[in-house]
């Protein structure tokens, strides 16, 4: 039994070496082309395969050149969610393989910030701008920005390029809530004191992607401004 186990250990490195030799990279020049039998994606621990495949200008059964492979590499890299993208033509067991090897970037960026109004340290706002790229591994973008201090606010942005994937429907939306200090001297004089205004804004865009380069969408927007009281004098001045 020990002798059989020893022979197995000797054969194991040999089998690994034989397997590795069956996969060869293909050297292509500018005039040659490569017929794609299959596409393999490596390195996408979070990102869904379709995010990468949807950017390709070729699919299984197509022929590609080095120029086309370089162009597709740039398309994938331009998604902004990878630090490295390599497209390598390989041959294994008489199959032509396009291997797409990616390295994913860091996707969560908490950025503290501070804003000073009118160069006055009594009018400072501070908070965090949180950016989450490639949210859920589907190339979605989620941004949350909140502030305290002089002006309190909350701003949410969400972009989903694959909202309804089968129909190529994308979605963009944002919501803003903030308390803004009044900047009108006339309003302050009429009110007798400084005050804040509540500002709520929301927008929604839904569209459809046609192929790789064309999009059509429709946008809706809502704005709401509220003061803590009604100034009839201001309304009169506005309508003059």
C-alpha cells in the first residue's frame, strides 16, 4: 500500500505538468484572426459575468483580430471597476479560448468632507460622502452624502445600468433633502429674523440601451421648497 501511494505522489506532478502543457497561448499578428470557441472570465470575485460580456463586441463563433481584442479590453477597462484587464487568446484540446483576466478594484470609498460658507467658521458643514461602486457586483453605483452643522443635508444617488437586464433597461435616480439657510436680505427683514428653508428634490431617469453605443431615456424631476411661515409681502413682490 505504501509503495502504491509513493508511485501516486510521483505521478501527480507529472499529471499537472501534462495538463498545463495542453493550454497554450496563441501568438497573433495584426493580419491574423482568431475564431472564438468559448469565452472564460477569471478574477471577477464580485462582478457578475454578464457585466463583462455585455461590453464585448464579439461572442462565441465570431472571429476576432488583435485590434478588436485591444478595443474590447479598453471597453471593459472603461467600466471603472477593474484595476487590470487582460484578454488572452488560448488553445486547449483543439478549442480556441478567449480568456478575460480581470483584477477588481476597491469599491467602497468613505470620504469625509467639510464645507465653509462665506469664509465664516460659524457656517461650517461637515459629513461623509460614501461611494459604493459595483454595488451587488452588477456595476451599480450607490452614493450617500450626509452633512451636519450649518446646513444639514442628505443626498442619495443610485444608478443601475441593468435595471431590467433582459430588456436592456437602465435606471438613474436621486433624492436630496436639506435645510438651507435663507440668503435673501429682503425675506430676513420681513420676517424679523434669519430662518431656514426646507428643500426636497428628486429625479428619475428610465431608459433603454440599444446595442453598445446608443441609449434613449426619459427623465422626471420634482422640487419642493418650504419656509416655516408664509410671507405675503414676498409673494406680492414676486408677482410685480
